[in-house]
């Protein structure tokens, strides 16, 4: 499923560059890895550097991963109906905040925000389709492929997932337990389909088809 999606993916114009030209000299908001990003019902955040985790909480207290926002991706309360809606920096991030008034006053800016919101829509559809796999191991494989496309970096061994997600993060994303994810990741490593580097980043080896 995700392999064919990847083959159709086209390079999107860089929203970061557009914003730098439009708002030259405007200060960015910086957050360290692990920090919670404040939300405002009138502000859309655009990621200029780093990766942000988007999530919600169930009444049971369990956290559910909604998606990842990487460079040029917008997120914020004006773009969702989910409550509670949380954003956490998975790495050090730089964000630019845009008010809805600014977006409404600039048709070009609104078009660019919409263009990059489509990337989030594709990611969300991929996660919904992933949930349709009955076997947990298949859902995990699809999640790893999605991470490869969204935050993968080429390295000598293959493709490195540039952020470190905990086993609990992965478990929440595919609807299983941390213990199950730990066991399945161990199996993939034993089969040579997954590498963990010295910094605990996951690497999908070159030429391996999950």
C-alpha cells in the first residue's frame, strides 16, 4: 500500500522558504525536544525545523498518536476538531506562528497552507488504512514504512528514522502494547530487516522490503 504511495509522491514547494521571503526578519518560536507546544485557537503553527508529535488523550489516560508534522507542515487548533489536541517537540524545533487573520488576508499564503495541509491529510489516510490490517506485525511494518517516507534520512546502511520514538509511541500508533512492539522489533532485528544504531535510531536496511 505505502510503497505505491511513495512512488507517486512529488516534491512539494518549500513553505519555509516562502514564509522567510514573506516575513523576512520575523522571530521564530523555538522549543526543545520534549517540550509541549502551546495551542491558540487563532494560530496555525508551521514547522521550520524539526519534527512535532501530534496526539490526543483518551478518558482512560492513554495517549493516541495522530501524526507527525515535519518541515513545512502546518498544524494547530484551527486545523482540527480533535479535543484534547496536543503537540510535543520530538526534536528541537523552530516554528512560525501565523494568525488566522494573516492567512485570511493573503490568498497566496492560504493557498500554500492548504497545499501543505494535503501532506498531513495523506499521512492521516495512511494511518487510517494501516489500522485496517488485522495482524499487529503488519500494522507495525506499515508504520515503519510511513516513518521512512515522512522522516527518513538516507545513510550508508539504508534509511534512518530521524526521530527517536519510544516503543510506547509506536504501540499507541498501532493499537497494541509496548511489550508486543518490543517483541516484534526484536524479531525484525533478528531477521535483518531492522537496524538500531548507536544513538538508538531505527534504520531500515537498503534493499529490504518490509
